[in-house]
C-alpha cells in the first residue's frame, strides 16, 4: 500500500485532500511497467458515467469507456486518477471508495502490455454538465442496469472490461456502491 503522501494527489487544493476509504489498496507500479487508471463515477440515481471514444481514436475507437488514462512518469496512481478525472470531465476527485479491479491488457494500438487499476470514486462538480474533451470523445451517458448492454457496442466478445466494471457497481443499491 502507498504511503499517506501518495494518497493525496498534488493537484488538490490545500485543505481539500482526496479521501481514501479504509482498506482501499492502491497498487504500486513496478519499474518499467506501464499503468493506466480508471474511475467509475456514480450519480445520485446510482447510474455510472461513461463516455464514447471518438471514431478516430487509435485505441478502441467508437467504444464506451470510463474516465481514465495513462499514468505519466513520476505520477502516483491517485495523482493520475485525479488528473484524468479533471481533464476528461472538469470534475474534481473527492473520494476513492473502492478498488474495483486490477487487470492487465494489450491494446489494439501496438502499445504493449498495460496494467490497469480501476476505482469507484466520488467527485465534486456539476454531474449534469461534464466538460468533455470533444476532440477525443463523441458522447457521454449515465448507465443504469437497463442500459448496460450498450457498453458492449463495438467491442469484441470477451472485451467487456468497461461493461463488467460498471455492471458490478450499478447492480448494487447506490448506498452500497
């Protein structure tokens, strides 16, 4: 587990640290490993946020994705998570509630093996008006149990990481997630 210093992303305003719930393990990348992070964000109705990657994206074009991205050199996983949430939505990471999954995958872009840590988080900001990177994404939506099948659009069988992450959270009552 990371030290307490690694648990507060450096871009948080003073006095407003990110809360990491007790028992949440934050993986520590090994030397030479490429890591990505992902955030499952719920609204007050227990629906999860996803954005559709643009059709011209090199990696997984025209598919639904959670907020997240690559960990930059020198960044902690939580620092990268806070940065990605801010860059992709305009929201601020407030709380890390649970580590949902740690996985490895190889993208369809030739970038090699990646390790991914996905977290259930809470954010500050106007959830009705995310500030998307429209040059990278073409749409966004909130997904409840009835719309989960859409998360499999344009994905090959067995490539249902985003669907499975969100399904594992929205199938629970919001207060349990």
